C-alpha cells in the first residue's frame, strides 16, 4: 500500500497493476481515483479482463 | 471453388504473401465464412478484428474446451480414443472456467511483469551469447537455424529447468508437433506418427515430474511437479500438458518473432536505421514485430448461444475459428496495418489473443525480443538476405524455417 492509503490492484490475466495513486490518465482515469469509483464494466486496457478479475496487491 | 478452403492448406498458409492475400480476400468479401473441408469438421472462419476481439473477451459465452485448434477429423478420433478428449492435450488453451483460472494461477507468478523483469539480466546474457555466436560464424549463416530457433529455446528451457543437452530433442519434438504438416519437419504421414510425438513428450515430462518431486529445485518444473489444485496434486494429463505447452509455445512463437522481426528490419532499412539511432524504441519495435509476424495463426471457440456476426447467423454449439494475423492487418482497427512501423502504438494488436486466455508468456516474449535486438543492432554494421527465406508449412503456429543472411559486425 502506498502513502495516503492508496492501494494497488493487479490484473489476474496479464499482471498489470492499477495504482490508485497514479490512475490511468491515458484511459481517462485521473490520479487518485479509488478502485471502488471505477465503473464495474471497466476492463483492463491491456488484455480486456473485467474488473472482477483484479485482486488487491497486499504488501 | 471457395477460397476459404485455403485456410486448411499448409502450403498456402506457409507462404507469407499468399496467407495475407487470403486473409485480405476473406476479411473484405467473406468475413464470417463457413468452411466445409472433407478432412475437418466444419467451422466458421472469422477474420475481422472487431469480431475476434469481442469473442476473445467473452470466455463464458465462447468456450475453448469443446474444440480448441483445427485438427484433422481422423486424428481427433485417435486422440479421443487415446486421451479421452478430441483435443488430445489438456493445456491452458483447452480449458474453460473455473478450471482455467485455477490452473493458470499455478504458474502465473512466474510470468507476470515483475517476475519477468527480474530475468532481464539472465535473458540479456543469453541474448549476448547468441549474438556472439552469430558474429563468430564469419559473416554468413542461416539466421533461423543457427540463432532464432535456439535463443528462445534456451531461455524457456532455463526457466523450466530442462538441461541444455536436452534442447535439441525438445526443438525436434516442437517442430514435429507444430510443423507436422510440413514434410521437412513431420515425423511421418501416419496418425501414429503424430501420436508418437505426444507420447515422447509424455514420457520425457513424466520422468521429469518424478525427478523434481524427489529433488526439488528453483525452477518451473518443480512448481508444476509439486503443484496442488484445490488441495490435490494436479491431474496427470493436465500436468504433462502444462509442461508441453510451456516447452513448445514458450519458444516456437518467440523464434518466429525474432526471425520474422529481423526479416522485417532487412526489408525496411529505414526502420532499422531508426532503431539503430534511437535505443528507446527497442520495446516498441519488439511489440511491432509481434503484431507483424503474429505466429499463432488461429484458435477456436464454440458458441453457447445463437449469435450473429456481420449479418451471418450462427447457431449455439457451432465452431468459430479466430484468425489473429488477419485481425492484425485489419485497417478498420489498425492504421496502415501492412506497414512495419516500430513506433506504432500496439495496444490494439491481437497476436497474443485477448481476454482471459491472453498469452501467459506475453511479457517474456516481448522482453526476449527486445533484449535480442538491443544486443544485435548496435553491433551489426550491415545485413542482407543471402537466399530467399523459407517458411514452415503450418496452419496453427507458423514462422520461418530458414533465412540465410550475409552480414558484417
């Protein structure tokens, strides 16, 4: 877990990390966007896996 | 005669020009094409990016297991009798949820970006070894036979834990498995020959499993040999199949990319110059080589409900065949797709598939390709074809069979 209680979530298919601190500005998700605030129908930009198949990265 | 039958002709599909010409024809005129061939169960051939991406992303609606790759009908009967499944093997590509996720999870940590990144030093060293070899061959060699077939083989075998002296045998078995339709690589024409290839893999990996149970090491073989699924040892067919896919797809595809990638650079000297003068482009170049070569030609899915694609109705239970190289040259999804452009943004390419079955080894493939050219290009003064390259005759996994080159370091 990074500073300010911002977390990271990992795609179980392709392994990319969604960081709440960094967001995904290229995908229209600003830095600081909490995972819970990303729409449920959002999919991994790398592999298309659904949000349901991301897991919290536990330090 | 319907040109779609050429999809099943390894001579047509083993020639880069004729293969892409066929894909262009189908994509433009018959994008959801019903293929009826005397030697194969019928299927629908899909060649448009949008359709292939959609199907790939919806694994519960379009299943892998019932029929995973194109196999001749008579050989499917043999596989069913011998292994209890028309697919023969039960690898990750043959599985659906929930089994697929459970078994993919067994090795997932080895292939995720952070883990692959830790292998950079080792892969760099292997890449250097093969570029050194190329330099030592005196300015002329068959790049495919001497270099690109062997470099990814060494990388994946070192990850699995197969000894270097076993690699020639692994290469031969892989060529017999994927290149079985090519007379120069096939073990023979009889169905027993194809079965013999699988049995040789089974014999080897069964012994390796026992060895790693008794003497565990820090390698993938030990992980697979000792893995538990739902608290129980992995089923033997699943386990041996896992070894087979790691030991074959883990190098044959990357070999095709490295060989095809160098071919593309030779044919596009402006791109070679750009790469030489801008080291920041190696990763991007690797991704473009993967898109441009697209070694995995197809995978299949089975519909679970009635569907419609491009106005064509398809019933539940029918077979779909997704042609990835066709998708990667679809101008409705990829700009100027026939242009080899190392600066291209390749987030939309489908050579690794898409969705839950997206290639487990994609990060390894990209890193291997990047590392090889990062080592080679700065050292290479010039390179040209010494003879025309030759391709493996195949309809599932394709690539170069030989590529004689002349060069100066």
